[in-house]
C-alpha cells in the first residue's frame, strides 16, 4: 500500500478519477483498435493489460477489501434472481467448438473482471467516500456508459453506440446495486462475465437475432432501470456491507 496515493484518492477524488479515467480510456482505444483490425489476441491483450493495471492500482491503494474483494453475504444473494431470469431468457445454446468456447469464456472473464474492478471497485470507491453511495453509483455508471463511445473506433454506427451507451449506463446501475447489496464485487464480476460470454457465443455461432422493435427495447430499458432503482433504493441508509 502507498499511503500517498490513497490520501490523494480520498482528498481529491475528481482529480484522481480523471487520471484513472485517462488511463482506462487509453486501454479502451487500444482494445477497440485491435478489434477494428480483427486482431483477437490484441484485443484480449488489452483486456489483460487493463486487469493488471487495476490489480496494481488496488494494491497501491490498499483497497482490496474496500473494493469488495470478499465473500458475499449469502442471505442477500436473492437480489440477483431477476438478473438470472434475464440471463436465462437470452440463452440460445452453445454451438461453437470447445477451443473457441474456451477462448470466448476467457475473453468474457477478462472483460467482466477488469470492467467491474475499475468501475464498481476503483471508481465507485473513489467517489463514495466524498459524495455518498448513491451519487458514486450514478457517476461511475455514467462513466461506464461514456467509455463505450470507444466502440466508434471499431466501426460501429452512431445509433448502435448510443444504444450501447444507454444500455451500459443502466446495467452499471444494476451491477453497482448488486455489488453494494451483496457486499462483494465477485458477484457482479460473475454476472458480467456470464452476460458477455452468452453474447459472444451467440455472435460466433451466427445466432444473433434481428434488432428488437423500439417498443420492446423501451420496455426492456424501463425494466432494467426499475431493477437498478430497486437495488439502490435507500442505499444511503443501509449498513455498508463491504466494511
């Protein structure tokens, strides 16, 4: 642990977060460039780099327990049931080869780990000490959404990117709520990785569906938003489960 870095993070959260954001945005640029070039190992290398940087920063801050690296409160795991229903509804089977499936699983795990550690670990805790849990969740979720504008560099159209930004913002609220409710970052890491894995497997197997009608997308967005709000309702008055 480096006390000087930890004090800067607590005393000047905005400045500290801006520095971290620039570092993380740099990873995003590298990763999206690799995707645009069709370099799978380059993209996975970028994910691994982001994970290593997050681990190093957490070690310097001494925030491992504070960031949620502990066993979950098992009696609170019922809060993930709506998310499991969502995952089950989106499952389309696995038809890729074993080697391809393993690579996709590794990629999903890297993404789930590094994104949750940065957003629901480092950024959430950076803001929570100064602004409270609810504001910290909103700020970190906004950052989560905005970071996905990097998909423009991989050739995604503006409409697709806007949809991704809004979706990741809403899921950011859900992941943060689950992390606070269960007291462990391992839970959103697992759910995030599982979500990405099912998405990757479906895409690789040619199972992607036609875009849902706007009304369906709007209803899904409202349901996800309602789930996130329910998770965060009264969060400022709750006991800090990560303490």
